[in-house]
């Protein structure tokens, strides 16, 4: 693995941290492959019950490291997208645990869209989001054209992608792009507290919710209602459902195990 991407596990929360502050946490091959590895590790490890994706320094992630795709022997941009970014997005969406993007600074290009692929996005009040692709003649990738119009509508998504205008964290909340902001001085503590809250919740129920949300993009109403019935049957057979009901009846706080 690489020091450019840090991984730690504590209290059920796996923290994955971009760690190339000198280049605003831009992604190169080593970072992309390490991120894929850690996301697979989070899926397979039952001790992981939530994932927190964040960055070191002033940036969350500035997207692709352009130094890697310039020069005589540079790989094709399309090859980078297919092998590096697309698998990351698919792993985030398939992960049976909630993934929180804690945007600690600027999130640009693919960095912005990797954040938007996560289940919950929170940001520092001073953070910003930029669909920077048009500024260098590229198109938004990393599922940006999939998630952003679904989050904020076609008109706003089209404008932001074509102009490359910067969106402040507060504006991102107002337009429904992200969940909420936290003050800069308490951001890390509050983002960690959110991830820990999710890690202490019924993990399988959250996974089923995530799978239903994934399906809702392609289902009509009848298929979605049927899917809800199927997943509710699964959720009702979990140990956490039994614990939740028992705790409610006994007027105490539940202790969920993720089973």
C-alpha cells in the first residue's frame, strides 16, 4: 500500500484519508488502487460498520493528478477512468455499510464526484465543490453526470458542469448537493461523531436501505414497492430488528450488533 492514502479502524469506523496535501490530495495510480483495496477490505471485514472518507490538509481531493496523464508515456485518460475511478464508485455504491464523505476542503473534478457517490456528504463551512473538467476540455466522470443531476436537478447540474463555477459548502447544502456543513473548528469531531453514530446503528438495515436507494434510480413505482417488501422481510429477520423492538418495549436504548 501507499502512505498517500491512510487507513485506520476504530470503534467500528474505518477512516480512509487522502494524504497528498502537497498536491491537494490529487489521485494517482497508487492512491486509486489503494482506495479500491481498502473499500474491498471494508466490505469483507465485519468489524467495519461505517466508512469515513476524508483528506489531509486544505483539500479533500483535487481529482486526477494531471502530472500522471501528461508526457510521452502517459496512459490514456479513458483508461485511467475505467481502471481507477469507475471501480471506486462501484465499490462505494456496493458497500454494505454507510460511507460518509467528510469534505475538509476543496473537492474538485473527480474528487467532487467521488464525494457525491457516498451515502452522506458533510463539509467544512469553508469547503467548496468544483466540476473542474470543462476548464481543461474534459467531461465530468466518476459518475458525476449520474449523481449530480439526480441531486440538484438537470438545469443546475448542466450549468455547474459547463461553467466550472465554484460552489461553496453552504450553497451545496441549499441546493441539496450535500447533507450539511460543520464549523471548521469542530468539523473533524462532528464528522467522526456522525460516522460513529452510523456505525452503532443496525448495519444490515442500513445496507438494505442503501440497496433500495440504488435500485430506485432504475425502478418504476410497482417494482420499487415490491423491492421494499422483499427487503423489509429481510430486515425483519435480523437480530438488530429484534433488539430494536425489545428496547422500545422495555424503554431503554438499543444495543445493535450489526447482525
